[in-house]
């Protein structure tokens, strides 16, 4: 099964709670009235699109109905899909790759979002592209975090730079950058601590790693990827805002889309954050993390066939 079909299958819970719910609201209605708009708003909020985004989206639908002078409620379904596509957009956001040598990707996020697994899958993705990849075990605080990333480095077949548990993460980042430069690596993926996003000392630690990497390589890190868990819905948005204040988050990797009916959070991220979604994950397999393609996502959400 190709990634598109896995994505379509993975989004089935969201399809039921989101797309099919919208269809149920509009089909069979005789007229377009205020009750319909309220029900639509409610369905969007329940699908974790978020209050602000739900209001924005319904307002856009309302304007579309007015502009086209539509009276048939079933036609509202098409306007909704168009407005949804407009929010999600059609531009892919590629990862910032350093054209002059080593690309450093800092990976941040709270514990439990699948950060280390995402790093392993990213290593696999880039290795498949023929890149020489190195990992850095920068999450030195969490028990077993180093072991976990070591398992992934062995599984993918890439080198890992690690210190002992409790070591200074900044020192790990420094050593990893030196090793990656001397061994002419193409991609260095640095894991970071992910204790509660409300702890300010964690944010200071991330800023420090950022400074160390930037001191050793101008313009690095070239990408700061925030891993978010789709199953947490709106909580993912608040995490993004807090991390974004501490470090310059340049992209989002959204994991566990297959395990939730809250896939509407993609719409909320696109509408309320100015951070592009760069990768999405829909399963446990090595190839189940792929670059986010907006049009492919909407087609999969609606259960359509992939466009050629």
C-alpha cells in the first residue's frame, strides 16, 4: 500500500468526525439558515479545528453562499470543501537544506509526542535519498531516551553521537556538530529534551543548544522541527506557541494522524500558526512519515483518488 492509501486509511476517523459530519448537516436541508451555520461551527469545533478557525471557516462559507446566491443547502458542501482547501493551501514547504555542506536539524517537542521515533524515521527518509545522516542524543535527562535513539540509529544504520545520561545537552550538540563536519555528513538530526512544555528551564536549555550550534555553523540550525501529536488536538497549538517563543520553530512534524479523529488540527495549525507543516506521520512503519503535501492531504481526507 502506497503512502497516499495509508494516509487515506489513517484519516478515516477524522473523515467520520469531520467531512461526513459536515455532509450530514447539509444534506436533506431545505434551506440555508442560521441553525445550519451554528451546527457547522459546532461540528468543526468537535473535530478540533478550534474555535477561531471554525468561526473563520464558517464565515468564509457564509460569504461564498451570499456571493453565489446559493439557496440549495446541499451546494454548501462544495463551498465548504473549496474554503477548506484555501485554508490548507496548495504549497508544500520543503525543509531548509544547507547548499554548502552540513544541514543541522534541531528536533523539539514535549515527551510522548513521538519525537525520537520521528527522528528515526527522518534519518531513514534522508538515508533513502542517498544522504549521509548522523544523529545526536541530546535528550540526556529522560531515562531510556539515549537507548531509544540508539535503537533507531542501529535500525536505520546511521551513526549516533551520545554522552552518558544526565550529561550537558549543549556538549552533546557541540560534539555532534564537530563529528558531523569531520565525517562530511550531509544531515545532522539533534534530539532534545521534552519535559513539560510549561517548564521555562527546558526552554533555556533549547536556546543554549541553538546558540552552540549557530556558533559552530553560521545559519544553523537550518531547520527547527517541532513534533506535535495530532491526538492532543488543540493542546498541540498551545505547545507550538510556547516552543515558538523560545526557539525559532521553522516547521512542524505532525504525528499519529492515524490514531485520532482530531485530524482537523491540521486546519487549525495552518490557520492560526504561521509555521508550515513539513512532515506528517500515519503509522508505525519506517516509511510512515512523509513530507506534507496539502492537496494530497485534502484528497485523502475526502476519501478521493490521488491526482496524477
